C-alpha cells in the first residue's frame, strides 16, 4: 500500500524585521554549506507522523480536526536564535520558541487524539522554527561568533488560527510540502 510522509504543523511568516535579520545572517554565513529553508516553507512542526497509508492519513486528519474543534486561536513567541548539534557539530539553525502554555496544551491534546486514532505520535515536543540545515562549516569559530551577535534577535509573536496536515516530498533540491488538510481553531 502506498504511503506518504506526513506531519502536522503551523505555518509561520516572519515579521519584516526578522526577515531582514535573517537575510543579514545568511550574508555572514554565505561561505558556509547551509541549506536554508525557503521562507514559504517556514513552519512549526507540532507532530511528525512519518510514513502513513491513506486510511491512516484520514484518521490523522480526523484527530487533528477534533483537536482544533476544542481550541480557540492562540499565539507563541519566537524568542531567539540557536542551534542543534549532532555528534558535537552544529547541524540545525533555528529560532527558539517560548514554552507557551496554550501551544503545549494543544500539542498534548493532539497527541492524545492521535493515540486514540491509533496513529503513533512523537511524545517529545521541542518547539523550534528551523531556518537552515548545516552540511559543513568551514569556520566553526566564525559560526559561533556570528550566532552570538544575532542571538538576541527581536522577539515575534506568532498567531495561530489554523493547523495543517502536510505531505513532505523529499527531493534533491529540498523538501516540498503539500497541504493535505487544514482546520481552523
């Protein structure tokens, strides 16, 4: 049976001020091998579901809709620049997201509804907005110096009124995201 690689997420649009800071940041790291996320693909993943069949996607969609129906719109904050490491080396650059209570409660409810629908979900939730994936750093000291200068970027409040179920199609040029379903809070 055919499967699709799917996840549930919130679309994020950066404020003009943060877009400008991000552009400036990319200029500082232009000699590094970083695959930047296109602005139209910026999102906060609420749950990565992996490879699902058609019937499983329908159950995931129903669980997402059930979660949305019991919540009002809410917001969260982008709080600063950071990175994840893999084997001691920076691997992902991201905007940190504040531990907003409404966001965390929504994710717990979503996990519960997915579980009741027999859709396995990732119980660990590390809210972040991926900006780029680092393939290789030519100058790790410069990377850390630039990161320190940009660490305290302006804070942005992100309003959430809609949740999306996406298919992620992996391509050599980077992932392509297709909306499979959307629901309003």
